């Protein structure tokens, strides 16, 4: 079984071959991972640009939008997103192009699930050990201590405040909808009709400054990237 630290990690697998999607997803779910699937580049990019995944596994030969273009757009929006390319293309130019576009690893089809699983575990471990802080403008969030450094000093956050700020800072520069915040911070897959998001945004503003979190009327909230 996988290490406890990786239990429940969210993985997005983008591949147009149903057989491979089924094979890989069954194997990864059997190891305790949460796996979302996308059958083409457009659907994959849309999913990847939503709430951040712990890891993305990406095929290159995709209908509509090719894998390299998906990778470029994804890394442009989510810098630091761990990506493993899983492709039938075994030539050196394809590998180099993928790594230069931001991929962390490259595995050629056909492959053994055991090798893929080992690479998944390595990438998750590396990503979690390396990523201890998030920065957006004057804010630096310590992901270990659950504290945020502001222009006025260091502030300790309660658990929900930390999760809310982490979600907003992970998407710095983009507007995050209330629906997404309800799902990622509170675990709601529906709007319970409460104003819990607004309440916690007010609490955060009181701690980190009233201008740090922007309200985008009718859409959600945003923290500027710079």
C-alpha cells in the first residue's frame, strides 16, 4: 500500500484511449488515489485549470488539443504543477519538448503499471517536500506552520482560514468562484445556501488586510498575483 502521506492525493489522467484510462485509473484507485479522467486535450485542460491537482498524467497524442499545447497552457497558469507525460512517442525530440514545456517525467508506452506507480509516488513525494510556501503579492503563506506573512507582520490562521487562503493564493490572479471554495475548503458539492464563504473572507480580511482579497461581483473572489 502507498505511504500514508500520499493517501487521497488527487490525480488527473488525460488520455484518449479508453482501455488505458480504465487500466491506469483502476490501478491508481486501488492504491488509494483519487483519479479524475479526461478523454481529450480540451476536456483535460479545462479540468487541469480548475482546483489544482497533486499530479497530472498526460498523453501527447490527443484529439483536438495536443498534449504539448495542453502542457504549455497548464504550466503557464499553474506554475509548479507536477506532470508526468505518458506517451507512445519515444523519440528524443518529443521527450525534450515535453521536459522543456514543464513536464517533470516522461514514460513511454507500453509501460508496466508498477513503474508508473513508482514514478507517481516519487513525483508526489518531491512535490510535497519542495512546496512549503505560496507567494502572491505581499503575502507569503507557510504551508507547514499555517501562518501568513503580510506587510504588517506574521499572522497565525485557523484551519478553515488557512485552507481558504491557500485556495485563493494557489490561483492568484484568477477569480475563484464561491462554488469552488465551498467544494475545496468545506467539502460541499452543492451550495447549502449559507454565507459561510463570505464570513470567512471577512475574517481573513481582518487579519491580512482589507484590500488583499478582491470581490468580483457575481463571480467570486481573487487575490492578485503581484
